[in-house]
C-alpha cells in the first residue's frame, strides 16, 4: 500500500515521496519473505524499522558476516545498567531482513520507535524485558474472527504456507546467511504488497473496534510518525516502513498533525543510555520464556524460512536425529511414513501444506509411537531449538566483556546455551585457568558455570555445569562498575561485600578459589578484626570450616595458605575460650541450630596442624560436657565426639549414657540425649554390646505413656540410618542376653508350656499324615 506524506516538500518541483508501510508479525517467516520481496520490488532509498533510535549507529553491523542471528539489540542505562531492554532478531524476523537488505545495498536504515532513553527512564519491568509495552496479540484477534482457536495455525494458513510455497515450487533454496540482490521467483510468484494491505485493513477494523489505546502506544506511534516526517524531509523518494501490524494503521492514510504528535511527546523523561549487539538464543525468542512478542516454535519457523525443496522431509529427518541423540531407535522407514502421514493429515484438514500441528501429530504417531516423553524431546530440541547467535568483536562492548571474550578464547572455551557438564583436573594448567575464571564470574554474579558435585574425595577434581544465557551480558555490564578485567572486577566485588564475619569468611574462600592474591591479605586482616570483636560463638563456629577448607583447597591450587592457617587457629582459640559458656542454657531450638556448626567444626579441626589450638578444642568439649545446664541433645553429641577421637573410652561413654538415662530426667530429655549420641552413626551400637545393652534396657523400662512420648524422637534418630544399618542393628539387639530373641530360644520366663501340649499333639498328627 502506498501513501503520500503530508506537504513537506520544499519546492513545487519535488514530487511527494512514496511511503510503503509493511505491517508485519514479529518473528514471522512469512512476513520476513514478504518484506524481502517487497523491498526487492520497491527498491527504497530509505528504510524505517521499528526499534530504538539509539541503535542507528549499529545498523551497519547487520551486513557483517560475523553478526549471525539470533541476536538482540541491548540498550541499558549508563547510571543503572540493570535497567535494560532487548530487541531480539532471528533470521526469520522481518526487521532483520530489512536491516540486512539495507546494509548490503548501502540504503540508509534508521529505527523509528520511541527512544529507549524514554522507555528506561521509568521503572517498567515489562518494557525492560520485552523491548516495549505488550498488548494482546492482534494476530490472535484476527485468528479468532476467522474461526481459529490457534493464531499460529491461522498465520501459517494465510501467510506462512502461502509464502513458503513459492521458493519451493521454483526450486530456490534460500540460505539465511546469503542475501541475494533480488529473488525473481519469489517476486513473481506472489504480490508482496497484497498481504500487507489486507493485514493493515484488518488491523484498522480491530483498532476501530477497540478505541482505547494505552498512552505509551500512542507516544510510540507519535514518534514513529515524527521519524517518518523526518525521513521525507531528507529527499527520499521511496520509503519503506517496517513495523508491527498493530501500528500499521497509525502510519497510513492521512496522518495526524505534527503539532498533535509533538504535544504527545512533550515532557517525557529521558536517561543516558548505551546500545550494542548481543548474542541471543531461540529459547529466549519463545513465548514460554516470557518474551511478550515471542513465538511458540522458533526452531520450526527458522526451518520454514531456510528450507528450500523437500522441507518436510528435511524436518522429519532432523526430528529423527533428535530422537537418536536421546538413544531412541528411529529408522529411515519411520521418517518416510511420518512424511506420508503429515501430508495425509494436511489433505484431511484441507490445508495446502502440512503445518506444525500436522508435523507434530505425525511425529507423535510414527517417530515417537505415542511416547509423550519422546515428543517432548522433539518439541524442546527441534520445534523450539537452542541456537546461540554470534556478535563480531567490532561491536561496542564494555572493557569487562572484551576481557572475558579474550579469556574465553585463550582457554579454548565457547559460549553454548545447551547445558554441558565438565569435570576439571586442577593439576592441569588449562583446567586450573577455567576454574579460576568460573569462580571469578560467580563472584560477579554471572553464573555461566554452576558447581557440580563430582564423585570421589580428591580435591583436584572439580565439576561444573556450563550454560550461557543472553541476559548474562547485562550482568557483565553491571559488574563492569567493579573493574575493567574479570580479575580486577572480582577482586573489587570481594572487598566491597565484606560487612560481617560470615561474609568475610566466604570472601576468603572465594578469593582462594578464584586466585585473587592481591586482596587476600586485606581480607584476612578484616577477618581478624571481625573475629576479635565478635562474641557470637555460633558465627565463629560457622566461619572456621570455611577457613580450613580454603586452606586445604589453596594447597591444591598452589596458593600460599600460611596466613590462612594462622588466622584459622586464632579463630579456633577464640571458639575454645567461649564454647562451654555459649552452649549452656540453650533451649531445644537453639541447641538444634548450633548442632550442625558444632559437627562441621569438629570435622575440620583434625585438618589443622597439631598444637595448642587443636588440643584446646577437645578440652573445651570436655568442659562443656560437664555443665549441668547443657542441653541433652548437645550433651549426647559431645560425649560421642569425645569417644570417637579417643579422649574418653567406650566404657566411660557407656557410663555417661547410663547416667543420662537414669532416674531424674524426663523421657523426652533422655531421648534427646540418645539422638545426639547416635548421630555419629549406627556402627558403634552394632559392634558394642555394652552401649547397646544400656540403650536397650532403657527402652524396655519405659512405661506405655513414656514410650509414646519418645517414639517420634527415637524414630528421627534411628530413621537416619541406612536400611542395612537398621537391619544389622535389629539383629544385634536380638542377640543381646535377655532380649526377646533369647527368650524365644530357651528362656521361657513365666510361660505355661502345658497349655501348648494339645496344639503340639495335633501338629504331630498333621505332620504324620503329610509324610
């Protein structure tokens, strides 16, 4: 559709420019084909595209072969980088086709939407996520009017399949990485303007039926018209406008006056922003990711746009490959039958070509044989897909991102959106470098790599799960405030976050893992100050294990940990001085809260060098166990700790267990003492009859009411044992003298065996008859 602009010519001799408004569906392959055909037909000398004007200087990179979609324009506030917006593009996005068409022909392309500086000046999280306000999908409205319950299927029938048939019939194989100067087969097969005219007329009717429009949309359209008027004043004679279908009616016909548009835009807030290109992924183009202008099937749409002849056969082959990658047997015969079924379904449903619904139904029935889990693999890996774009090094970026790219290249890593598990051997130089990078990025809150548990106890093995997500680019921009390199930024972030004893301890552990020696001395000094000024024994108990592990881990990494060992022993001395009094008088909840920290500290103390600090720990436990106000849970646990390290003998532990279970305490308190004592494991009770007998006699001495009170506590204590341990423990109890099993083997007690004579006589008769 062609419209004449308002009277903006400077001389009577200059003709009014031709303006062609192409209302598109964002990320629609049919729209993308039609846009490219329309541009070939129109040959405009000026192109306007819906998008942020701040990115005009980046348009030229669209012609760079190293800028490979999916990519996105990222615009962020300079003073608050977390306030950012993305404008994603796939190869099948109409806007991307317009950008590349203009960039490769030297035709000026500019963005005409409301500036991102205005959109980001407020705090609209929806705008930041999707690059602009989100309305109800206008295509869904048209689909509903046409009797479709699925707007995707309506668009395929009306535009996608129609536009897809032309190159297939002509034998043209469209490669998204190559942009031909003109496609005569496509241009002659269909009228590229007819679909846009129909969509604009339909959108006009929908907008007339819904007169209420949100203020932000009115402002955006006012700015689009202002950009159009500016383009007319440049002397351009053929102007192509590519915008969302919803906005097409606002840019066609007789436009509102410039004065009214200026009034709409007057007084809008602005902020200083920066724009750049960033890689994007198909999964982030999907509607399920929360992207307001997303589509359900980006992988399928890419196939529709890029596949030439035999597109259906190629798709089914790809789906079979997905299933084989998941170890599901799929043969060539399956592929052939799936293609036949998809075509048959299309004929039954009166469709010119099989659409996504027919393809998925055929895949479910033939390739997956009704297995919905297998169908899920195809939907995830093929229909949506996971493809990461690429951005050239010439694109603007913060120094921190440039340093990260260089480091990634030197370590032979690559960005990949598909989760991948790797195990690093820290004895290898390259693996050690990767580990340091991953830890530094975690400090900067850029979780490209997430720690993964690795089987084995060696400290030289380290597991990670890698998965790059586009939004991590924004986190890099935010992290750039701490430094211009990954190492410098991580060091700055570590120092800044130290505001407590726990934070300082965690920072030291991260400092060792990330190999940031320049800040280690300062962190250790801060820890010493926090520890000296802290009377919170629980906080010190939580800090010590982290320090000891950092010392052990640093040895593997070749880091000098002598200073850490000294600080760790100083922290332990402070713990020992205050531990007995800190544990006395705690209620049940507080005792249970400190129990875990007590266990972890006890586990790491043997890793410290022998000396007064380590010996003081066991002495502090002895003094704490003698307190009358010690909670029963901690009393039992400390006795077990002292027995396990040999400070007290098993006989002494049995005496303390007997004393704790004697008269004078409530059954619930006795059960808590037992819970603490057995928390060290079941092997001790299985192999020590003396301890087990004390516990057995106490349980058998409980009255019915007392037993019901302590059963939940005992179940919690013994329920943590492995099934094999519980079985062995049961057999050990049965073998105790005086137990139920011993009674069954000969200790009859008060049983009257005379009453069983009649039963025994009957049993003898039965057995005689059976023989």
